[in-house]
């Protein structure tokens, strides 16, 4: 009888410990919310090449030219000089989105006499200066699905 009582108490003890560990482990995982970013790219001058979208997560990576994600969209889907581009599964946080109208598909901005030959833009920010914009000018905080506009600028 004592052995049976001891085994029952031992099983109960281990069950309680196991449930406590499961609770603590599950409580330590933070729920991450994922969202969709839809970007309407406007003012595209022709259907040659592709649009390259780059998502940056910090000013440091933007300044180094190190995007967190890159998406290349063929311009054959363009209608009325506009393309709709979508990023899915993006977790909450601070981001900035830059784009290049890569007309020759070489994945970099081409220049003539220090002037860009191809278009560029930023989500929800139209840059008119001659210098590279600061990350702070076009960054945003993602807390829910977001729709943005990026108007391509040609110099």
C-alpha cells in the first residue's frame, strides 16, 4: 500500500513539475504579429527592366547599403505607369523602403556625370534634394497591415 501511495505521489509531483515547465516555456515566447506591406509604385516612365524594392531596418544598414529584404518586380505587370508590390510576413518594427527603377536589370543605379540615369524612390516620401535622403525621412513603424505609395523620381 505504501509503495502504491509513494508511486502515485511521485507521478503527481512529476506531472506538476512538467506542467510548470511547459507553462514557463510558453510564457517566455512572445507572440509575434506578422503583417503585409503593399506598395503602389507610381510615375514609372517605361516598361523596360524591373523595379527593385529594398526594405531597411535601421539607418546604419541603409547607410551601408545593406537591405534586410529585396524584392525585384518585373515591369511587365505595370498598368498606367503603376505597379503594385507586396511584402508578406513582415513582423512589427521600424522599417524604411527604397526603390530603384532598374531599367537595364544590372541591380544597381547607373550614373552619367554624377547624375542618376535611372529612377529612384521611397515609400511614402518623395525626395527632391540632390543628396541621399536620411533614413529618418522615410522610416515608419509597422504595427498593422500597411499600404504605401512610392513615386519614382527621374533626374
